[in-house]
């Protein structure tokens, strides 16, 4: 399996419609260019998961993340500024122009502004956004070692962005912005 440590090389891989196993603040992720619907579809195939299940959109800044949400209140903006960048994914109503493959059936989108330096470097080099999901086969535990992940995703279109995960030991928290209700802590 190919490995990249350079964000330029990893970005070029994604621009070719390919998939990266990548670090996050917590668990390993599986991601691709967010605008590449066929690559997103391939992630679902590799994970053996339902295509109706959507991804987390990784953004390099709160300002960019807000471009995907329908208008929010001042209090909601303040809340986002407190939790981002960080290990929290936010679900909110998507703008109408957001690509269909990124939206859930209830017209929401899940977004996270990462605090992981190497992911930010990759996003800035990519000049696009990434989708991300945990690097596991659907309904199976998320492996903690790259060796186990390699075995699960042996495919010529999958490579590794070889940097360490952050210090979190679990997937990101998930909150619904409209109700401020955490659905995963």
C-alpha cells in the first residue's frame, strides 16, 4: 500500500479520485475529495456500508464550514467558535446548493473543522474539502493499528497519509446544532 507523508503527494492522490486512510484527532479515517461522488461511492463499497449513510465533511476553517449550512443564529455561531477547530462534528441543515451525495435524507450535513495540523495541511494543499468516515468495515470495531486497517482496505486506490493520530481515543463527538443536543459524546 502506498504511503504519503507529504501533503502535496497526498493531495495529488485525492485529486486522482483515490482514497486515503488518514489520521484525525482520534481514530483513523477513510476519506476522499468531497466533490468526487464516485470516490465517495467507493468508500461505501470498501466499508460495506449502506450508501444512504453520509460522511463527515472536513473543513479547514469555521468560515468555510458555514458556507454549507443554512443561516444560523448569533448564539449558534458563538457555540461553533468555542468548539472549532476541534474534535466535534456538527449536524445542521444544508444549503440547497450542497451536492446531494453529501446530504442526508433529512437535508442535513455533518461538518467538522479539524484541529489536526496534518489534516489542515492536506486540506489547504487540496484546495477542496474531504469527506471522512472511520476506517473500519461497517458495524465492526475501528482498528487502532495501521496494520489492521491495511488488511481491511487492500485496494490499489487506497493509500495512507502517514501521520500520527491526535491524542483522542474515540471518534468525534456529534452535536445537532439546531437543538444543541449531543448524539455522541
